[in-house]
């Protein structure tokens, strides 16, 4: 696997590095295929990244807004105007401030009471957009993800059903410890991305990060270990506090 771990001073530096990598990936995708596809994440670090892309004059002018399709890796089971909504966060911090048309934004319809319906419709949206041949998964350019302090990523939490590949692209996933359902893409879809960028900050994640990067492969405990792009690159952007327990050989 093509993995790189970069240790940066803080969340602002991570947002900046992620923005550089995204703009670079977008330029390549547009040169090769005329369009760019990115899956957005929820969480605090991505929010800083979205604000940067939408407000920094250099990034804003470099980003190919009109040639990008925006997707979401996961969503909380709430309507799009709920403060918990990943769509709302991405919209407020970036999408409403840049020149993109509504049809470029593919959101998970988590306002449905039936999360299964939201998952199925989203999978259908992905199928219609990416049109992979039979048995193939969607191939896209960038997946942004975070990691929780117990090793979850997307809405793939330890010990939950969506960890187990049953051929689905998108699943409703009951998260007992949060007493809620979330809707998430599955690991096989995530692993078909050309580039996965993990953004991890804060000391409370240091031990889980060490476990994910240096421990035995136990994805039932640490689902972030499931993320291993097949024909792509895995880039970890971590701050010094989250990286504080890593062995010297782990970073590049
Ligand atoms: C979400 C994401 C989740 C998140 C991690 C880390 O919607 O919240 O699915 O996987 O990326 O919980 O979040 P922070 O970056 O805010 O710590």
C-alpha cells in the first residue's frame, strides 16, 4: 500500500496541506478526465479546510469549482438544516460561498425517517453518476476522512454492522454508543478512491492512532485500519499531539 504519514504543527497546517493536496489532485483529474470528484467528511478539521478553500484567495482561484462533483462519505441521521448535519457544515463553511450549482452537490437524504431508504437512494445516486461496469465500484479522486479517538472513521464504528462487506456501497449503521443510526459509505467504496486523506488532531487520538498505524490488523476494534486504497494513495495528516505516541519510523 502506498501510505505516507506527515506530522504537522497544528490543525491550521493540516488544513493548508490538505488544501494543497486537493488542488493538486483536482488539476490532475481535470487534465486526465475533465472533471474532479471528492467525498467530503464531517468533523472539526475538515471544517477549517472547507473555510480555507472557500476564503483563501489562492486556493479559491485554483480550485475548479465548476468542474467538481461533491459527495459525502457519511451523514448523521438528521435533516440538512440540523446543526449536526455534515451537509450543513460543508454548505455553511464552503459550498454556499463558492460558484457551484446544486446539481454538483450529492447529499445523503438523512431527513428520511427510514435510514435504509436514505442509504439506498444515495447508492443509486452514486451508481447513476459513476456508472461503473457490472461488479465494479465507483472510482473517484479524493476521499476526506477523520478518525475518532476510538479509531472509527466515516461512520464505521467499532463492532458495528457496516464493517462487514456485504456488497453494499452505502449502509445505515446503528451506533449503539451514540444511540443513533448514521449513514455511511462502506470500506470497499472508500478503498476505490485514488487518494484518501486522513486528518487527525488532538492528543486524545494519540493512542488510537498508534494502534491503527503500528498495531496488529484488528479492524473490528480500529475500523480506520480498513481504509487501504487498492490502487491509490493513503495520506495521513496528523498534528504533533496526535502523533506524540508514534514510533520514529512511522512518519515519512
Ligand atoms: C463525522 C465523521 C467522523 C469524524 C471523526 C473525527 O461525521 O463526524 O464521520 O468519522 O471524521 O469522528 O472527527 P473530528 O475530526 O471532529 O475529531
